C-alpha cells in the first residue's frame, strides 16, 4: 500500500493498492478517474481484518471451525459458521483502527452512510462473489457504522461464501475483506445496467433495470423492476416494460427514457475504459447519476444455433386450437396452414419456402414468430408490436422483460420469384385497392354449398370407397377455401390502417373510435348465432307451456318428446331445427375434429336457453344490438363531419368500408371453413364405424388417432403398421399431453415439461393491463368460466372472464356486460363478437382467470385496456 494508515480515503487509493482494498474499491476509484460520479467515502483495507482476527485471538477458533466443517452435517455447518460470525462481531476493534475510522467518518460529514464489502477475492475473472457478502444501508451514527464494518467481515463466513470458496477450491484461511464506507445517496430511483445482455450474451444491446428508492430491493430480487433494452449502436430504446403497481392508476416508469439513455451512455464509457462488459449499480438523485459499483460480467452464454434461437408462440393458435390436437386434426392443420399463408403471399411473388411455420409442443399448436413476423412485414404499416395487438400472445411482454431476444437477423427470409410476382401482383393490387368483397362473398357461398352437400351425405347407404372419395374431395377443397383467404388478409390490413387513420386524424389516442366504428355492422354469422339463440329463448318465454318443458331439467331427447305433443312446442322445435341447421356446426375448440358439435350435443344449447330464461328482464341483447348499430352510424357521420379535407374524408370512408367488410369476410370465412370440417367429421365417424365393425379399430373415435393420409391406407388394407397398437400408443401420448401445460412462448426446438417454469402469478393483484378491443366501460360481478362443457351460465350484468373464446363461447356473450380474456388480439373471435355486440372488452390480459374470482366486482375499461378488481 502506498499509504500506511489503517483507513484510506477513496481519492487516495491507487492501482497498486488493489490487493489490499479489493476489486470493488479499486473500481470505484477508476470510475472516478473516467469522470463518473461516485459517492464520497473511505476504505478499511483487508489487513485491518487480518489484524482484527490476530489481535483478538480468533485464528485458532477459525482453524478449529474449518476442521469441524470437513465432517459436519448441513445443520451442524450452519451452527459452526454462525459461531465464527458471532465472535468476529463480538470482539472489539483496536483502539487505533477505531480512532481512524471515527476521524474519516467525521470528515465525510454524511447524513447517512452505506457499508459494503470489498473482498480481495471478489469478482475475479471466472469467479464472482457478487451477492455473497452483506451490505448495510441507511446508517446514521458512528456506532452503527463500526458494528456494520465488523458484520461485513463476519459475512466472510456465511453459508453462501463458505460454500462458494469450497466449490472453487479457495483457501479459507487466506480469505480477507476490505470494507467501504460511503455517503448514502438518498435515491429517487436506483438499479443496475448491463453493457451486454446477461441472459442471451448478445453484445448488441444494453439492459437497464430500475426501481424506486434504494436499489437494494432490486438487487436482492424483492421487487419486479422497470426494464429498458437499449441498442448498443445508438442507445435507441428497443423495448421497455414498467413495474406492476397494485393501485387504481396505471403503472409508470420510475425513470424517463432520456435518463435511461444517459445511464446507457455512461455505462458504455465505463465498458470501454475497463476493456470488458460491465455490471454496474447506479442511483439517481435530483437528476444526477451516481455509480455505486462496477464489476466485470462473468461467463456469458455461448451463441445459440439458429434452431435454438427460434421463438414459438401460441398467438391465435391458443384460441382456434386451444387443446391437444389429435393426429387427424394435426394432419389437416399442417396441410391447411401453409396453403392459407401462401395464398396471401403468392400475389406478391412470395412463398414461405422451408421456413418453419407451425409445430406442436406437448400436442398444442405453436406458430414460429420469426416466420409470422416476416409475413406481416409485407403488409404496409404493420410492425412486430402490431402482431401482439392483432393476434395476441405473450411474445411482446416477454421481449420487454428480456426473457426472449427477438433479433432482426433471425427473421425468416421468404422465397421471392420475379415471374410469380409479375403474374400475381396485378391481381393482388386489384384486390387491395378495390377489395371486391362481393366476389369474396361468392367464394364463401360456394364453400358453404360444398360443406352442406357433404353434411347431407347419406353415409349409411354408400360404400367405404365412396366415403374415402368424399374425404379426398374434401381435402382438395381446402385449396378452394384458401382462395378466399387473401380477402380476409386484406381485411386485416385495412383494420390496422383504419386504426392508424383514426389515431392520426381524429385524435383517437387509445383506439376507442376505431373500435366503435366496428360495432353492430351485421352479417357476422357467429354473432348472429347468439342473437338467434336469445330469440329462441324469447319465444319460450312467451309461451308458458313451452317454458315448462324447457325448464323441466330433463335432457334434450326427453324435452323434445314433450314439445312434440303441442302445437306451440312443435313451432318452437321448428325454430330450434333451423337454428341447428345454421349454427349447429360450432363447438369449443372447433378446429378439433374429435370435438362433438352443437348438433351432436344439443343439451349444451338447451342449458344456454335455460340460462337466458333465468335472466329475462335484465337484458335485451337484440334491442341493444340495434341501438349499438345506430350509435355506430351516428359516429360515422360525426367522423366525416370532422374531416373537412375531402381527400382525408374519402380515405376514411374507403378504409372504413374495407375494414368493416374485411372483418365480416374474415369471420364468415372461418365460419364456413368450420362448417366444412364439421361435415368432414361426420364422414370420418361413418368410416370409423365401418372400420370398427371390421375389427380394425376398437371404436369409431379411434379414427381421430390416425392421420388423414393413414386412413386411406388402413381402409384399403395397405397399412404397414399395427393399427390398434398405434392408436393405443397415440391415445396414451394424447392423455399424457393433457396433463402438461406448456408456456405460451417457447424458445428453441426442444421442450421438456420437467424444465418448464411458468411465470409466477400475483393472485392478489387488483389491476391488470391488456389489449382494448371493444370500447366502453362495464362494472359488474365476475363470472369466471374456464370451459364451455360446464353448467355455468353468464347472468345479465355479469362480466365474463375466460381463458379464450371461439364461436362455441358465443352463447355466453349475449347476456354479458363485459368481457375479459387471458388471450387474444383485436382479430380474435371474442374481440370481433364483443365489438359487434357493443360489449366493453379487454383481451390478452394474461392470468386474469387465475386472479379474478367469480362474484368479485370488476371494472372493465375497453377504452384504455385495463381491468380492475373493485371488491
């Protein structure tokens, strides 16, 4: 040491003192040398600890303890180390050391101080004692300071530090510690900054974490921090997430973006000066940034392969195919999905090529985020964030938290063909500019005709060969369904463009106007199903005899037999049959071919009608729908009057018409596609009966555990595998997957449920944020429903809280006052139906179904995208 005193002012420390003062103290001095603000302070070098041990005759105690620790049990080890710590703290400081510390403390003249370790083996290359030793904050007097210095020394012998030295073969007897005493910065905010991403090892970004007040709560992991991810090249903020606060007001970041950039710039300077990536603690007071320590970041993770960097998300798939998919369903989905996407891309001369698009984890469907993003980028005005807004999913939140890294270089490269572009582009431009939705309507009508023809097939009177031929025809018709998909894709484009126009020209900052312009458009088949079902209940309500039969509690078969005996009952049955003919193809998880449809399980619809009857007088959904449509038309007129520029008014009218028609076509396309799949299910069941009667299958439902390609081979006797054995194995795998809940986003191509860690859910949260999809505010008691195969009903005025919704959930919407969903985006089925009905709705809330309990009073704000539990 250049200074022989037992205590050194930080300004007096030199590089040659590092062995005595430790890496932390030396780094503080080096930070001051490069111009960073460091709180004033002093350091008690490591020899003072050694002198304390020697003068108080603690060396024999430590030697004896080390000998005992060699053969001690876990509990014995804890007691032995605690005894060593007690003795270090109990023994007095030497008079000379005490006097020097008191003098420095007096000269520091700080209101409060912090006492931190600076162990001489701390933060060596390849090793890090970070977090092993104790820190003491907010100390007011000299007595507390002196005791805390001894407590820091004693932390050399806590369980963590001892185990770390043992694991890394450090000599316990040579362990020593310097201690730093610094003026405490009464921070408004504090945190850490990493000059590389400590999770992914990416060097193209900085990560800043911040919390209010002193940073110790953050470092110890006791708070969820605000997080900023900054580009290394220009300090542009790539992502930001804010600490969740349990209050009635929205959360806000504890530091500004400008402050985050200042911290990032200073940290980059330190990294350059120190010659390696740094992990730095900082504090903010009155606009000034202080640095409390800096240490090199330890071993960084190696670069992942391209496959290991793939991000898979259940956006949208979590709604349309929410459960484990059977082999039959998956064989059709993997055939349909590429055709659907390529039908949109081909008009631009593009195709997906070999890029990964969809796959299964634990039997569930996941989309490749890199490929979906590449596709979306070819639509004007869409960004990565729009993917979450439009389709839902957790990918944006996880990226903001730094749990996944979405790099531009990993975005899929789509195949481009100039000849294909020259051929397809004129038609594509024509569809975009003119959007001939009448032609789209004709395509949907043709798909409906083919679906109805297949559904009406008398499967009992035709041969197996004819059944197989009808299945082949149905699979070929998938290409015909795909012809209508570009119209739906263009509808998505105009929906986002309408939203942007409203935000820019009509000051619609939270998207409320854009949502209200899609209310009560009419013609949505899945929305009509709910209104027609309510009308059925209204007819029952008008006739006591029919109501008595419906409310008897009997199953549908018994109820139908009772109704057939009266004229009013017969009239009701006629309406019932019309409803089932038009809407009976729906089901929960309706893309899954193994799921029974409404027309096969009429008791579900019967229960819905009974539920409506209980709520008559408290709701009038049909009238409400008409009123919402009238309000939307009035809003359209108001928007036009506000747009005095004729060009803007023309553009608004164009985007509005195309968006309204686009949503209509998108939802009705799905409706007729599901109708076709329901018809395919009937043919498969008929073929399953034939195969079971021949002893090939054990029962008819086994056919869903074969792929579409295998079914023909099995029926023709050409299968080169044991069919029953294969079905048994696949059923077991299906059942096993039902017990697994994979996360919503998976990184890499491997998923092991044993290693899967799900986000902790704060079940005491009272404030949640999601995506606002249907304007308005609703307050009412919550009704949490997880599946549609229960007897629960949503009563008038209640808030439906659900994990997701598809058309199978529509009966619940009719009487609901508001909607909250765990999943979803603005184009989710539930979002579209909520807008059509004019029901306030917030989706993509996350674990709402785990936090909200049935009966709690909930406030749903479809204008701001917030959900509050009031009581």
